[in-house]
C-alpha cells in the first residue's frame, strides 16, 4: 500500500518545500510576540513524547516564570481561542479544549493554557493573560509565530529506521527541515537522565 501512495508523497513534499520557501524568503511573514517563545515539535505525525517533554520544561520554568502553553487542541469540538486555564483552574471542558491542553491544565493549576488553531492569536492571548514565557506545543510546522528556541524531538527509531513523507509514511517534513531547529532531543526510554539534564540546561539559558 505504501508503494501505491508514493506519488502522493511526492506532491506532499512539493507542497511542504514551496511553503517553507515562502517563509524562508519572507513571502509568508512570521510574527513576534512580546515574550520568549519555546517551540516543542517533531517531524512525524503522531506522538513521540512531546507532552512529557513539555511537562518537564514546565516543571523547570514555572519556578521563575509565569508559563503559558499554547496548543492547537487536537480533536476538540470548538474553534477559535479557548482559554483552558487562566492560572487559577480550568475554565473549559475537554470537548472545547482537547485532551492534552486539559491534561496540562489539571496537572498544573497555576499554568496558563490556551487552545487555538491560530498560534499567533493564541500566543497574543497568553501574553494578555500576563504570561512571560510561552511553550508552543507541537509547533515546528507552524511558522507564522516566531519562536526564540526551536526544539525538535526525534525517537531513536526514527533516526535508525527512517521514514517516508505522508501519506505513504508518517513524516510531515523531510530531515532537511531540521536545519530550522535550534536543538534536537533524541528520546529513548533509557535516556531519562539525559533528557532531565537537557531540560535543566534549557531552563538555565532562559
């Protein structure tokens, strides 16, 4: 089946390449907000441990910062801007916010959580709620919002085995897109100590 889908992956690659060229040349604009933005994302569709990694960053950064997480809120039944939590407890339902934003809001009541498919608008809302640092969950492909630190997560399996672009594979972008990353974190169940050290280092430079 994957072989039959290869021509569609070629068209997908072309669309990704053109879109990235538009951003690289300034035809499509990237917008900054007034506080630092850390993006955590990946190259492939599906989960590779982004939420646990975001949680580790929250644990470190919340000590000295008013942290906000901006997420699309996958599988939510709403659209537009939803304030999942204003830092004083959840304000929306799981149906309106999505599973992962609600999970974070419940685990960290002091956290600001905003769900919005428009990441620039969501970040602006987070700033209006007095966030002084923003974590952009699953943000690598969402280039309209400027980020001060671009972290990409890869699994050891992705590196060792490779993959094809959608729809014949799971990869949303080719490996060449990693040139946009400031940091690459390789996730493996045996690497928890390395991951914790990595998060402490990120926290030390913010």
